[in-house]
C-alpha cells in the first residue's frame, strides 16, 4: 500500500470516526471538568470556590497543565488547541491500530477492515467509557498511545512498549495502568516464562539483552514509586472503605460495581477473551501466529483475571478499587477482539471485499443518520462554543467579576449542553453530572455535592424566598433561571429563554 493510499485512509477514518461520534463539539460532556482545570492554570484567579473540587481529580493527572502550557507556548486559543489534539488523537489511534495489526502479520485487507470497524463508536458495556468521543479527551489520547505500546509489544520491542505506557500515564494514569498490566505481563512471559523464545532479527540480540536489563532495572524504582504513591503520594489514604453517605452521591454509576451488572453485561464483557483466544488458536493452527502473539494473549487474559480479583474489593467498597474503575480493562479487550474479528473476516479476497464494503457503507450511513436525521442541528465540526440563548447568558456572565458565584439548574450541563464553568468561566454551586463523578475521588467533595444537590432539587420551582435561603447558606451572587420564572429580585440580564437575577 503506497503512502497516498495510507493518507487517504487516515483521512477517511478521521471523518467517519467524527461523524459516528455525532460530530466534534467543543466544551461538552467530560470537558466540563477538563477545560475549567486548564483555564484555572491559565488564569489562577478563576474558580476561587470550585478549585478544591477541580483539584480532587486534577491532582491525579497532568494533562490540564500540559494543555495550558501548550496554549501559553503557541499563543493559540484553547478551542483551537483542543481540536488539534482531537485530530492528532484520531491519527495516532488509527496509525497505532494499523501498526498493531501489521505487527501481527495481518494483511492490508484486515488493516482496512479494522480501521472501518473502529469508526463505529460504541459504549464498552458497563465501563463508563466509549470507544470514541466527539471531543478532545486525554483518556482517548492515552488509549491511542497504549495501542502503540501493544504494537511495539507484538514486534518484541518491549522496552519501547513500556516507555509508551509510561508516556500515556502523563495523560491518564488509570488507562496507562491497564495497558501497563497487559504489556508488563506480555514482557514477563516473553523473557521469563519462555526464555530464548523470542526470534530476534540478525544483530539484534545485544539490543534485546540490554532492553531486558533496562526492564529489570526499572522494576525496582517502579515498585518503589507505586509504594510511595500509596503511602505518601497522591494515592495515600485510599485503602479505606467508602461509607454509605459517600457511596450514595454516585449511586447511579453502577458501572463502578460489577456485582450490580445485569447478566448480559457480564456475558458481553467475558465474551471478549473467548473471541480473542479462539481466533488466536485458529492462527496458531494455521501457523500464522507471531512469536510475541502468545504473550499478548496472556497479557490480555491477565487483565481479565485482575478484573475478577478486583470484584471482591469493589464489593467491599475499598476506595482505591472503586476509583481505579478497573472495569475499563475491557476497553483494551474490545480493541483486540475487533482486530481479531477483522483478521477472521478477511481470510479470502472475496470475503474481505464484501466485509469492507458492507462496513464502509454502514459506517457512512450511520454517521449521516446521526448528523442529518437524529440531530439535524449538529455539525460535523464545531470548534467554538455554540450560539444559543444559554451561551448568550454565559457570555454575559463571562464579562462580570471573576469571583462571582453562579447558581444554575443542577442539570444545566446536560440540559443546555455547556456547563457554567466552561461557558462563563465562573464558579457554579453545583453541576450534578460532573460533580458527582469527581466525588468518587474525595469524600469531602462528595459531601459537598450531596449537600448542594439536596438544597437545589426541583430547581424549576425556584422562588425568591428559596433563593434568599440559598444565598445565605452559600454566599451566591447571581442565579440563572428560565425566562418563565419571575423573581422579586433585581434583573441583571435577560434573553428569550433565560434571566439572570442579582441575589446579593
């Protein structure tokens, strides 16, 4: 396959993946946390009240600092940096996927089908993660780097694979940890369980010996760093049991607790290793499996065992086990299973052409449906925040003092698309969806969220008396309500759908 064809394939993948994600949109979903965290680094005086909430998760990752540094260094706006990183993530993802498949000896037919199958965005059952996102997400980039580490592992370049895992940890530590488990076990199997089984290229034995030495030498400081993190570092104090009040704040996030999964979720997730092993054994019988493929399969199976071992810990409600969201190991299995299926469906030229044609038409049709039929107001790419009545109100708030404390509907982010922290860069009393997710990492934050959710319930029935009570309790500055709610307070701003009242 020549370079022009590869570049065209990458372009098609980026377009179809974006369309199947419902288009690229800035400021939505999990960016309700990530973008305020970045803006807090860019402008420290922002979020004087919400900084502790943002820090509960931000202190565990460095992607927000890296994005802020990129904005400062390049002079580009945050929306432009976000869309560039989004495109880079997709390009890295498809390049790593292709390298992984070719490293296993897959044909270009299989690589092409794999690329098309990966455009079908889907939720990994009961993990809280999607295979793709329609916005920039550090977890997605960490996953793409993780796939690159698998591509190195199947080529026997285990030291580079582990280095890539370490690099992905800078962006999203838990995603990196799961890849580290797979790659680490594959490396141990290749060099320890089956010494001498690696088929080296001529002249590479010395390099491989040095690589093994580096891996062994790195094991001690890695173990020491992990122990430090648990005892003194960012993971300290997380081996406690979560109490009922803490758990209640995110009770609806049942994906964190596998014992609450329905049987179909168990069957679907445990089908992944069955598919992977079955197709790998078929490749072994045909003498097509690579010398490092067994290690990969064993690494994948080890991640399933790790998940099963963790289930009693999440049942016991051990904080660290819950916070790691170990269920997301199935995201890696999902990718490897899709790659295996792509190989299986391309064992003959006729079957390969049929599978590629059907899946390509299906992906294009699904993307068209999502953008033009299901939600016709959505664009394929929206780099900046939308022009809506809600954002009109947010832009007005953004011109006001940076220390204003804003009260809005607790569900405003999912109701109106953009959170107050993203749209106005202002503290908001509660944003129920993201705040409850952050509550997983800190009990104090969880109690803050529980308190505020309780006192802001039935927001559409807000009254002047109730606002006065909330102001006395939380020291508010303004309240954003729908235009149909009339309050006996000074009106600061109004548009067709929203009104902003002074509650000071």
